C-alpha cells in the first residue's frame, strides 16, 4: 500500500501502527496452493463486525444526543462554565467525546486487545495497549483542537461558505502531516534505528537508484513490541522520504523476499500514487465539505436550531461527514486496489522474482490471518487491497 495518505480524521496510536505493512516467507521449490483458513475467516469476520458495530453505535449515540436535546444541555453547561464561545466549544467537545468514548470503548478493547491476543497476533500487555491509545490521543489532541477552532471560526466569519476556507486549511494540514509524520510522529510510537544490514541496504539503494528515487535513510523499527505481524513502508514526501522496515520483517524474511516487498512499495512511488492520493484526497475534502455544508444547514433548521454556529448543532455536521465517508469509501478503496495491482506488477518486473513475491503474499495471508478469499461484496466495500488470491493470480500472469 502507499504509505502516505491524507488523514480524514485525527491520528491515533492505532492509525500510526496501521500505516505500514507487508510480510513474506521462505521460498520453497514446490509452492503449496493457497488455502482458505477457517481461523482467518473467523478473525476477519469478528474484526469487520466489531468495526461496523462500533461505527454504527457511535453514529446512533450522537444522533440520539441531538434528538433528545442532550447536546443543548451540554451547550448550556459549557457556557455556564465559560463565557468565551471558543472555550465553551472545547468544553462541549470534550464532554461529547467522553460520552462517545464510554460507549465505544468496550468494543475497542474487544477488537483491539482481546481478539488480537485470542488469535495470537499481539505482543501488547494491557497496560501497553492503554498507553498506546492514550499516546495516540495526546498526539491527535493539538491537531484536533486546531481543526475544531478553525472550523468554528470559519462558521462564524464566513457563514454558508465556511466549507471553502476549511477545505483549504485541511489540505495544507494534510500535506504537512504527510511530510512530518515519518520524522516527528512515527518516532513517538516506535524506535527507529538505521538499518545495519549492509547487504540489504545496498539492494534497496540499488532499486531506488534504478528508479531515480532519492531517499533520506533506511530504518528499522521495533514493531514487535506491539504485534507479531510484519510490516514495511516507503514513507514521507519531499525531503522526508525514508524507508522503514519492521523488525519482525527483518527477522523472518530473506533478503530476496524483502527486496520484492520493497519493490512493491517503490512501485507506488514510481507510479505517482502518493501524488494521486493527495489530489484525490484534496478533491474529496472540498467536495465532501461542500455537500455536507448544505446538508448541515438544512438539517439544523429541521432539528430546531436557529444557527449553524450553535454548539448543540455541530454534531449534525459530524454525522453528515460520517455518512459522506461511508458513501465514498468504496470509491477510494477501488482506486487503492488499482494502485496495488500496479505496484504488484512493478515489483515482479523490477525484481524479476515472481515466485519470491508470490511466496511473500502467501505468508502475509498466513501470518497476518488475512482472508485470502473474502466475499466479493465485502472486498468491494471494505478492502483497500485486492484479496490475496486475486493478487497471486494476477502476479502469476506477469512476464519477468
């Protein structure tokens, strides 16, 4: 997958940990057929179900808080504590966030900690799980506060066209985060050290040189502190471009396998997928805020609010943004799957090691409990990558 994406929401510890990734295994002369594991099916079904349930629960709770007048009560409380509207906004948001967190936390713990341990994929203690989530919240807090204040300022100053300056601000913020994340944010969650394997480093640098790509460094990071999964990524834009390899990847992969995995990541860069992603994300931001601005203005009056600047009405905007995200997610996933197919083809042609790459995909499915053959509708709606079975079938047709 392309390692740089423009965030639709605030970064959390889990978000940072999910931004990197790939894995492989020892190549055998006679490759076994890809198997559909019942364990993998069960794991993915649970993760998908809990993810959907958490999103639906959060949406329903927020809607109920608006419908039953609780958001008006919270607004009144916030203004009783602080007369300044911006301070009241922050108090209102904290109170609302605590309510939603209390409702969704059990599902988050079940999916993010219990299930990961049940299927032997996690190395986290419960205290590390709590700390990683707390750390993610602390990292996201100043960003979230900045976005919230910008939004409220534009609502007050620009009225019905508030969506335009907010879109501009979010675009600059997203590009900025994409640039600083590998240098500033990722080290808050993982220890990055320069790659010590000179032979592997030379292979990767040769691949980069042959593609005309300049990088700032090649690093390993201690992914094993949290998970048994193996990951790698080509991160950053501009001068912040760097390669990061999970220590689990370095321990389990041969150099040939890591070379094919990196060749895939390099394919994203060569095909300008990062730039395409930025363009698509920018268009989506402007279009999404334009549409939701009109829906927000309409629904505010329907629910009895006198102004779009009322604190109690703001959750309606969050609800519309959520629905827009759900409606457009399959489109984004379809684009992402196309990019993944292009990167897979590039990896095979660039490395000339098709069997090695296929083996890497097979072990990825096995070790990470990926469902190699999900239901077509599930894949269409939720998968940013083609299924492992489809990727292997396509790769095996690529001439080397």
